[in-house]
């Protein structure tokens, strides 16, 4: 078993709780995603995917529900998703509009948000969040 450790950023939501950010690389760009243990699957900002994927497909059957949004989805494949040294080639994903989420983070002096890392990835790699050390650990078998 191999362990991949990735640094986290804890964002204090005006003393009303925390969100966890993680740096990701998609389409060769370093961006940030929210780590959401309550999201059933990972999703990415619709504008980002529309910029890089020409054949996004509308999916009427699937709704993407996260703490941020609920919307009809677009689906597509990211050629390579990287979270630290974890590489996920041909990652099939869902695109939703995360502009209001990203804008909120920017207003709080935080980086823009490109996606939400959810349970599909967290469960597959038996992820552990270490809040004290601000680390995410992936366990790859």
C-alpha cells in the first residue's frame, strides 16, 4: 500500500465553521477545489470544462446535488486530474455552475474554486483528513 499525502488549506467561514481546500491540477492548471465529505461525487466548474472539453454531454437523468448547488448536469472526461501526486487519468466528471461559490471565496480573500472533491474519490482511496496537521492522505493499493 502506498500513501500519498497532500496539504490542505482550512478556510475559516467567519467563525461559523470551516471549509477545506485542496490544490488540484486539471488541464495543466493549478487550481483549488473544496473537499466535501458530504458530496456523493466530485464535480467541476462548468465554465472550466466548457473551456477545455468540446464534447460535454447534457445528462437529464443525473442531478448533481452538493452543499452548494443542485442542477441539471453536463458530463465529460478530464484527461488527467491530479491531487498532489495522485493521478487520475480519464476522470469522468460532472460539470455544474460553481461561479457563485467561487465568487464567495474570492470575496473572503480565498482562491477561486474550480471544483468539489467528493465521496467518489475520497472513498475509493480510503482518504483520511488530519485537521491538526492540515493534511489529506490517500491510500492507494
